[in-house]
C-alpha cells in the first residue's frame, strides 16, 4: 500500500480497522508517512455497538479529526 502511495505522490496515508466485541465497537486509525513508513500518530475510539452505523461514523469522524 505504501508503494502505491509513493507512486501517487502521497506524503501520508491513513490505515485502520475496527472490531466489535460484546457491547462495544472499537476503531483504530494510524497516520503513516509514505516515504519512511513511520507511524506518525495513532487514534483509538470506542462506541457502544448498539449505536450502529451512526455511532461508528461519529467515532470515525472524531478520530479522523484528531489525526
């Protein structure tokens, strides 16, 4: 993925994932410098899984804003 970022001329890329465990949903994001592969910043958000897509989108927006 970083190789593709270099070809596109990107300086940074965001990677992440999510998992639902019991009654909570966790979102993890990493801001990575393309040239070096160094992780510049990480952010984690947790929201109740009962909040559904709306809760996930709010958590993702908050995490992205912090990056």
